[in-house]
C-alpha cells in the first residue's frame, strides 16, 4: 500500500468551499482505499488529508482522471498553501475500503 | 467526528512487533470509523496512525476497553517515543467505516 498525510491551507474564509469541492470526487478514485478529509480545529483555514492507496501507481494516476483534474482546477484558487506532507506505507487497520 | 494524526517511534528494531500488536485490536473499537496504521518509509522505527471516530467520547473511551488496555500494556515497552500529534475534525471522505 501507499499512503500520504498532508496539510493544505485554504484562502482566508474559503475552507468550507474547498472542503465541499474535495469531497465531490473522493469516492471515485481507482485504487483508493481511504481518503479522509479533516478540518483542523486549531486553524480555521487548514485541512488535513489522510490517504491510503493500493499502490503508488494508483495515487500517481488519480490527478489524471478528468473528474479529479476538473476539481483540482476549481480548487486551486481556493488554496493558499500546502503544508508538509509525509509519505507512508499503510500496513492495515480499520476503514481501509475496497479499491475500485 | 473526531480525528487524530499521530506518530510514534518504536524501540530500535521493534517496529514490526509493535505494528503486529497494534493491529490486533484495531477492528474492534466502538465508535471507530477509521484507524489506519502506517509505516514511515523514511524512518525504520517510525509509525503513523490516522484515526476517525464518531465523536471524542468514543476516542477517549477506547483505552478503557480491556482488550485495548492489554495491548497498550504489551506495547509500552516497544515504544521509544511519541511524536507530534494533531487533533482533527474529519468531515467526510472514502473509507470511513461503520462504527460499532
């Protein structure tokens, strides 16, 4: 498996709009086992995303999907910055859905 | 929902043993929607855990479960340190299982 934990910061006041956009495509990415979007309660503009994928290739392919590409284009003006991210190797747990 | 993203570092050479222990109880915590355990590919002793719970009360109650308590007791000598953790508010996504 392949995973990522990352943070992004919305443009001031745009977090809800950005969240709604990100939630649009989230159930529909081949090879995606988990993709959970979190608000940061300590920062009104920050979002955390925790991901688990079947493999790195699935993760790399997702931004090429037309639906995901369209969301990225609409999301970009709502993103102020990206924080650190960590690449991980998920080993198991609860809530790892079935990949399409 | 209530979430957490955290890191722990195993005692040198004990990560696999610690992972196996943590995986033992992971499907069985009431109110737990997602609990994914990740290796850190950049640090041979580090583990990341990403969690989503129905609410904060479920998260706080889990260490009181006898099975979880037993695992914590066995895990403690295998843990060298805890890294930073972030408390989150999951808003949705893919792979949020059903809570017991």
